[in-house]
């Protein structure tokens, strides 16, 4: 039997009726050394934050529609039933503008939210984590508490319910994250963020003033236009050690296909290629002659020829006309050998040579050919290729041999070496001062087409190439998950946007 004396210290009269005062409840349960923060009591240094309240074991009437409303497949019936059985909480805080706020209590679905969060996939959790990082490091310093993590959580719940769980795949993480940003921008623009369990309650009602809304929208749009650089320039990421992310190449792998990343790694760090030394290339040629596994040697030789073809172009640019064409045809020969390394690298280097020579139509033709080869059935070679890709590679190798398997299946980033004279001058701001710079293949195709159409004054095709770049970035199509790659892609995007 319930003892009324347990709650008598918190009772307050309003007319003839007794109510449990949320204000008295908060104040009388306050522990020494704690302060009141909303419905919670917190340490002054914010090391601890907790709330007391009452549990209602019944699912409240105002949220009944949530149980049976139309949804995709999330949350499933089992999860919904579990959430309903847990009921809700009442925490001691009233509505700020209410005349009786000291008597009012907030309905909390924290138990339900915890169960929903626990059902999130890895990709969904990553998207939510990235949103919270941007909130903490980018949004709050400019706009204080206009946006809270609870709003972000609510938006995540709605997106997860409206979509199919299979949409939240690791290889679509950036695309999913951009969907989250788009929804947040939409909610702020229309001042509408419906409570997940009680949609009649608009969390953004009277939330922003006009100037506050405009300023917040500007910040969110800037994040959306440059999402990768926005994330990786936050204090959270700057304070993290990114060595493992930046240099995954040096993790040892056991699969045969992953071993093909090692020579590419040395190429991309500039260890093999030097314009002052021809010794490594001579060694590769001798190995091709004497080493028993000639296909492996041929693969390494093709990678090196792609690098050395750039060195020859550097020398030829200051030579006489006869010497220039002599070096030019030698370069074509090197790139022909280099074409055995993968689907597109050698061809994109050739397209770059055409661009540097002002032969824009030839550059467009070659670049479009490369785009036609960068299809989803190809293997984007990196250190963690999955079992399905390994199986495809092994079957292809058995059918046509190692060299043809590499040439027809592998897709890799395009490597440019310092001082980058093969690279279009418009892209020099993207490069490192010394060393090498790598570009995702499809991104580089989009950029190269844009630059060609820019010089040809073809505005319509130029805008189409820019839209293709945006789509490539959104879909993360053949783009590696690495901070340096994100930085390069975003710099390319900014350069092109400034040229429109």
C-alpha cells in the first residue's frame, strides 16, 4: 500500500488540489557539492550528471500512436514490445514559459531511447558520433545551445525509421552522414523537429529568432558543402592520433591480393621514385628478366614506369623541339607499360599529359574512357579488401593470369610526384610542398573534365562535370576513408566551385 508520507515533503497546493512539486523534488534531493542543471544535479566541474524521477510502467496515452504507426523495418516488433514494457519516466522539470512550471514534470523516454540506440548499426552509430563532434566543436562555439544532442538523436531516430536498415552500409557511411546533415538543415530551415514518440510536439517551436536561424543555417550549409574538412579540422580530430588512419599501409596482411598494395605504398610515399636515380628502375627490369615470378615483377615495373614517365616530362619541358618529342614518345612507351598496373592510373596520367600540352579534346576522350572503366564490378585495391573481392580476383587470375587480372580488375589512386609538372596547374594548391600527392581516380576524372570544358568555354558540360564530382563525393565512389584523401577531395571541390 502506498504511503503518502513518502512524498509529503514535495507536495504543493494549487487551489484545492495537491501536486508533487518538481521544484521541491529537485531542491530537497540535492546532494552536497552538487548544483541543479535542468532536471539533473551535476558536479560543478560537470564530471557527473544525474537525474532522479518517477517511473511509469504503463505506456502513456499521448505516445500510443508510436506503437503501430507505419514504418519500414526499424524498429522491429520485438524491439517495440520491449520498449513499451519498460514504460516511461517523469523527471522534475517544467515548461519554461508555463505559469505552473514548478509543478510540472517532463515525460522522459530515456529508457526507450537507450534501447533504440543499442539497436543501431555501426554505420548509424558513426553518423551520430560525427554529428555530435560537429555539434561540440563547430556549432556550439558559434551558436551556444540552439542545437542540442537530443535534437540530433531525434533526427537519427526518424531517419532510421524511414529508411531500410540495409541502406546504412559501411561503404555508404559518408552518404548516410550527408543525409543526416540534410535533414538537420531542413528541420532548422522550417523550424520543425517533431518529437520521435509524440509527433504533435514540435521541439523547434519558438526555438530560434530570425537572425539566429539564418546564422545557424549558414553554419550548417558550410558544413554540408565541405563535410570532410569540417570533421577533420575539429578539435576532437586534431587532438587524436591519426597515425593508424593515415598510414594503414604498414599493417601486415596475409591475403595475396593485399600484398599488391605494398609496392603501391612505397610508390605513394616517394621511396621508389627519384628523378636523380634510375637504379630502382634498372633493378626492376633485371628482376623481370631473372626472377621466377615474372608477373609480379611486371606489376612492380608497371607501377614504376608510371612514376618515371612524369620525370621525363619534367625534363622535356625545357628542351628543344626535337628533344621534346623524343621524350614525349618515350613517355607514351612508359605509360603503355604502366597500363598493366590497374584499370585507370596510366590512362589518367596520359590524359594529364594531353591536358598539359593543350590537347583538351584528346584529354576528354581519354578521361571519359577511364570513367567507363571505373565500374562497381572493379576492385578498389587497399589493405582490407573483403572475401568477395578476393574470390573474384583469384577466379580472374586463374582464367587470364595475374597480369591481366591486375590490368582489368584493380583500381587505385593516381599518384603525382613532386614537382608535379604533369598535374594541371590549377590543382597545385592541393599538393604537398614535397613528396607525392594522390587523387581518387573518379574524382580526378571529374576534375579533369571540368578543367578541359573550362578551357573550351563549354559551360554546360563544365557544370555537368561539377555535378558529377558532387555525386562522386556524396557516394564516396572509389574514395578511400583517410583524412588526407578527404582533404584533397574537398580542396578540389573548392577550386572548382571558385571557377564556376
